[in-house]
C-alpha cells in the first residue's frame, strides 16, 4: 500500500465514531486519533531513510510487527478497564483498528511478519516485480494501485456525504 492508508483510516474511524455515538468534540478527537494511527506504522520511514540508510525493509521494524501492536493494545485495554472511562476504550479501539488495517493493507503487496516471533517469514498476497529504475513507478503502474484508488474514491465519497449532512443541519 502506498497512498491509501490515510483514506482507509478515515473510513474505519468514521465507522467507529458512528458506532460509539460520541458527542461532536469527542468524535473529532477520535477521528484525529484514527487518522494519525492509520499512518503511525509508516513513521518508521524517517528512521529508514535518515538513519538506517535503507539497509533493510522498513517492514521488519518493530512498528510494522503485528505482535508488538497486539501486545500494546492488550496492555492498554487492561489499563483502560481500571480507569472505567469509555472514551479511553474508544481511543484504543480506533487506534488498534487503524493500525491493524494499515498492516493488513500493507500485506497486499508488502511483506509483513504476521507470525513473528514464531517465524521470520514475511507474508504478502502479491509481489511487485521491479521493472522501472525509479521504484515508485513499480507501485503506481502495478494493478494493485487500482485498489488504492478505489479506497481513496470511497473515502472521498464518504467525506462528501458527511459534509452534506453537516451543512443541512
């Protein structure tokens, strides 16, 4: 996945916000957290380009390892049961959903270590063969990019529908 993480995060965040039936201010906060969470695993690209010098795939960093996020969210859910605050649980559910969705979407054409630490086998549904010198073209000209365009179009339509509802109120 190359450019559709944010729109996909928007879609899943909007879904959860509508299910949680939070007030307008909390809904905006939850949406913002969801949008940030949808790209959070890729913040490792800063390290990948500036420090690691692209020595190995950024999908092998801890921020791209599902067991890290699952463990973190389980601990946070346990802590949230102690606080008894519903908004905390909503934040955790939205953040977890967006991050796991990010990893699922990366699995379409990117290698994700779904069974780490039990094995180091990367899983991807499809592989993009490098045909072009500029690596970005390999993604943009692969059929899987149409899937990303589809996600963007659905998110855009949802966004426009939401704006129409807000204007009519």
